[in-house]
C-alpha cells in the first residue's frame, strides 16, 4: 500500500529525532572548521561522506566547481525535489550566517525523507552549493543546468526572525570611470578637467536620486581610484557602486538611471564616462507561496510557528534568487536568536553553535523533509507550485 503524506510526516519526525545527535555534530564540526568561498573542501568531504555511507549516488565537482556536489536517490520516474545546502563561512566571522545549520538541515532532511519513504518514486536530490557569501555558486549551478527538471528547490536560512519567506532583493555591482585631463593646479589649472570632481558630483546626484527610488531599491558606492597626488588634477577617477532592487526589473531600471546620471555629470563637467558591470549579480527571490505555506505548516508542527515578513523590510540578496526565478523555491527564515541581534556578527556565529541553533536545525530539517514529501507524494502540490511560479513571473513579482 502506498504511504500517505500523514504517515510520511510521522516517520520523518521519528527519523530526524533518531539522527538529532549526528546532525548536531555535523553542524558543530562545520562550525569548528569554517572555510571561505570555494575553499570548502573539508565541508564537502564531511557531507558527501555521510551521503555515500547512506547509499546516495554522489557527484563531486559539479558544474566545474570543485566544492559543489550532488547526492541523488530515487527511481527517477516522477517529481524531482532538490534540497539545497550552503556551507561557506565569512572572513574573520566564521559561520556568522549560520551556513553550518543549513548544511546539516539539508543532510538531515534528505536522509530522513529517504528512509521514511523507503522507496522514492521520483528523485531526491541534495545539492551542495558553495560560495553563497562571495561568488554565487548557485548562479553557476543554475546556468549549468543543475536545476533543470527540478520541481521544487528547498532550503532554510537561520535568522533573527521566523518568517515564512525571505524578502531578498536583486543586486549587481557597476564600475563607473570618468576620464578628464591632468594638470598642475598652480601651473596651468585652466587646462585641467577634474575627473575626481565629476565622480564626486555623481555621488551627490545619486544621493538625490535615492530619495525617489521605489521600496527595496538603493545604491551605494565607494571611490576606487581618485588620483595619485594632491597637486595634480586627476585625469581619471573611478567608483564602484552596489545596486539593489526589490525586483530584477527594478534593478534594471536603477542601472539605467545610474548610467543616465553618469552621462549627465560627464556632459556638465567636460569629462567622458564609461560604465561596466562587474558581475551580473543575483536576481530577486521569488517565493513560491504554495511550498512556503507547506513549510510553515510543517515547521509549526515541529514546534516553531512562523509569520509573514514585516512590510518594507528587505534582508539583502542571495544567489537563491537565480534559482527561484526558474524553479519553484523556498527560503524561509528560522530564528536562532532574538530580533535585537543580527547576522554577520560574532553573536550570531555563537548562536549558530548554541541551543537556539540546534532547535532551529532539527525543526527545519523536519519541515524541509515533510515539504519535499508533499511534492513527491501529492502531484497536485507540484502542479500548483509551478502555476504559482508562472503567475508571479507573468506579473513581474
């Protein structure tokens, strides 16, 4: 007799509980040995070792990334669910974003679900995604087709709120260079065209622009080249600007505004200007309401109720955005400390190895596995998830 979703939920709960000690030890081992973007070799060996011992088919070096991997099980005849695992750390701060918990939860969800179902009709895919903090491994994996054929991409993120979904913006970086003419200010000052003055004018113009940008959009910049000597009018000045938009379309508009402002400044100062993308950055996160709603129900069953994000609050950007615009995806937040704290701090790193982190890890592993079971066992849920993605894409959300 086929297993029912309710039976699967009960079995998953027991499987996660039985592995609680193992999953917490994995999380602590990652926490003790933080590794930066694209250098997560110990993390990969630790995680893939567990998958191989449990009979998963493991592939390392996926998409040409030495620290990316997939672990696969199932008969391949049916839906495909991907559980995403991050494990890179921050310079000097270690796991101050809690990626050790994300990795352990993905591992626990995959192992618990496989054993709870006994036989996976479809595909269960665990994806090790390196360099979220600096490098965007998920972008490379997405572009390489790793998520082609996936019907749901599931992960959670530790935070200071327990929110059903993540308000994550699109982002990219733009270099702007102004070209003028060097001159000695006391010898021939009228012959100089001050490139640095033009760059400073651009900063002032963007400060005015910022007052009328839509919610979720902003621009920040730094001077990367401003001249070599105080007694020479700079012939070249350059700034690096970080742009964010509430949606990818809003980000495109902001990039066009930046270019327009730079062109106006160049015209008024007698300089010339060039702009160039440093990277294409990340797309905004497109939450799948169908799947995030299921996750929230399962998380509450595991003892952690969640709520909607606070209106107008945005929590940065992530490479999960590029996945979410192509595949039904979730990225809920689960609190490991109270709202007075913040990630990317020593206090958050401490919490990622504390009791709050352990509670979030086990509850999230159970909720992720139950959400994956929904997609694998109830065809209607996958169909609704895809319909939700298409509708949001058509609306530009």
